[in-house]
């Protein structure tokens, strides 16, 4: 008998994408848990239309919020999705087969990204995400932004991608990286980052090369190039904001305009 599955989603004003997300798990989920942090759009109505348990709690940070949502699940096996993600038919089938006799504490799935007006090429390297797991053997990371499930137990890997309807345009991508880079400042300061100015110069070049060449985003044409550049800019922005925060913490005053020595 297959393990029953709880699909868990955290939301905030995700009415534009939640319908697609929840529809993609129809017939797979024994229950759907949606933990909301105060939406003002039709997120709740969409969740209820799909038979989800809709709960509201104040936002506690990305990691703690997802951990709280997982804690509300009734079943041990959980599929954790963001509201702008969705399963393909192949991924749904692979998960169903896996739950018939799971051999690991959890399973990663490759995530195929929307790159503005197109999709990441099928032969590009997709990031593997731990999204299907036994919640008794997994914990959430405490990262301020990039929260993810973690496990010390052996993991399996499914080779069927799921979809991330990420940034439909460049402006949305830039707004997101501005928000995320600000959210990471305190976390990186707490780690006592050194050589920040050197990282600010070198790391963006490596990030571009890793995405565009190593992960083969060049296969996605102009969209892949633009996505690689914006992610390099995200890395630059992280370290630039950490450098700025370090200056403030050290008590360095901002420069002021020089005054004139002689009267008019």
C-alpha cells in the first residue's frame, strides 16, 4: 500500500499561480495543507476550491514558516511546493510509484526554470531540490531567504523535472533579487564574512560562468544569457550590501559635500 502524501504549500497573495500548483497534485495528494501569512487576493478561495486545509499564521521567516506548514501535515510523507511551482504528469507518476515502497528518507527532483519568455532548455542542468521526504527524518534550514529541507539520511533522486514558474519578466527578476539580497545581509554579517570587496569583484564572474557554461544556460539563447547576467548581479548585490552594512557597523560616516572656504 502506498504511503499517503501531504502536499504542503506556503502562500502570500499567490492567486496568480496557486491554481496551477494545486491542480498539478490532483489525484496524488491525500491532503493539501496551505499555510498563508495574510493574503489579500483570492488565494484562500483557490485553496478551498481544491479541498485544502487553509491556515493563517504570521510570517516567521522563510525557513520557520515552511517548518510550521510541514508540522500541520497529518501524514509522514510530504511534498513541499512553492505556490509558483507545479508538477508535470511525469513527475506526478514518478512520485506515486516511489511512494509505493520508498527506500530513502527523501528524494530530490530536478526543477526546470521559467526564463522570462521561455523555458530552460531540456538539456541544461536543472537544480536538484529535496521536495519529497519523510518529515520525521528531515529538518528545515534556517536561511533567511533560501530555506530548504535538510537530511542526514541517505537520499534518492527522481529524474523527472517539476516546473518553476518564476520570473515572467526582467523587472520581476530584478525586484526579487533586490529583496532577497537585502534579506541575506544579517545572515552573512553573523557569519563574519571576510574579503567582502574581493568576493564582490570575483564571485559574480564565477556565478555567470557556472550558470551560462557549466549549467548550460547558453542552450536557452538570449533568455539564458540574461538570466545568467542577472544572477551574477544578484551575487554582486549580496556582497555590496554586506560591505555597506559592515561600514555602518564599524561607524564609518557617509561622505558629505565639501564646504566652500570663501564667502560668495
